[in-house]
């Protein structure tokens, strides 16, 4: 008899894969660490293979776990879509969604458009702030969902991994200058930290003379030929030139984009919007 896959166990499995930690998974699925371990063991018994390699202080996916992960994500996304479709007519309420402006402009519009069609009786309030500035609002319960870059204190369900790409102006070859003029997001931003770490590691002289809290400000500086910048790939305007090692620019660590639920934010409206975001923006083979 073919064994059945349990969606709750798969949800716990995905959370553990995202965090490479049973402790982290416990926070996401709101269960004890012992309950998480038990669910993983039951899932491993069902599939007849070990899904995680247990180490002293961490866990890692086995080959079987790597194979199962994209299918588990797809099954959970389909579950969210099915529930959302059934709730379309009955869900009412208000959801406060927080996200940085680059994600709002590049990733969320089609999701919000579809959600508005399906859930006409749900009001969405959008708060556009840098990821780290949304952290205290989450802690105070001022926002229901945060679609943000993973950082200290900002752990959640992994949605996607965004490459960071260097960009410059088509009209100004400013990447040839030394020291290299660089436009950065404000202090505390993960993208800024990743950019500076890459520059320090490669040893190229640079000047961090331009900064902005918003994507619009960074793009304006680059477009004017005042600097180059490293941006999340999803948010790169088509008119900017993509740069790389050929221009002497180092690879930059990608950004993990996560979805976090606020304290006591478990209304049907919140759950439906979270489901739509996960279903639309999680690629089938999202990295763990």
C-alpha cells in the first residue's frame, strides 16, 4: 500500500529545511522542539528514508530531503491556493502588510492584484519601510505580515533567494573609476552589509559616498552616473547596465526573502494573503 504524505509533517519539514534547525522550525510551526522532531521522524518513517543528517549543533538535508523539498513546497502551496479559493466569498477583514519599497515595486503587484480580485472584502494597508525598520512593528503587533529580507531577529518562512547584481548607467562608465563610487542603502540594511563585505573581500578601493533608504534614491544616483550599486535582481530597472567580474566587481551574497507573521496575526484574511504570497512567489525549486 502506498503511504500517504501528511501535510502538517511536510509543513514542519519545510520549516526545518528553511532554518536548518529544529528549534527554528518549532518557532515557525508553533510547536515544541520535541513535537517537531517527532513529526520529522514520522515523515521519515513514511518515506522510508532519512531526510536530515543530524549533527551536534545543526542539521542538514540528505539527498532524499533535497529531492522531497520542492515537492513539499508545491503541495503546501496548492493547499494554500485551495483553501483561499474556498474562502473567497466569506473572508472579510483588514491586513497590514510591511515590505521594503523594492519588493513592493517588483514582486508584490501581481500578488496584490490577484488577491484583490479574489478577496474583495479584505482591505490591505501597505507599510513601505526598510526590512530592519519593520522589526519593531512586528514585535509590537502593528503589522500582520512582513515580506522582508532575512536578518537578525527577522526569521520567517523562506519565500525566495534573490541574487544581488551590480548595475551602472548606460551613459557613464563610472565603474572604471578608482576609488569606485558606490551607492548604498542606509545603515542596518542587509543589502548594504552584503555589498560592503564583497568589496572588502576583493580589496578594490571604493568610496561609499551616496546612500538612500529607498530603491528610487539609489537608482537615481546610478542613473545620473554618480555611482554603481548592487541591487536585488528582481528590482533592477531595464535601462541600467548589469555589471560583474569583467568590470572588476565582485560577486555579492544573495538576499533571503522571508514572510513573517506578526504577533496574534492569525485571522483568515492574514492566512489567505500569506498563502497567496507563498503560492505566487515561491519557485518550485526554492533554495533551502
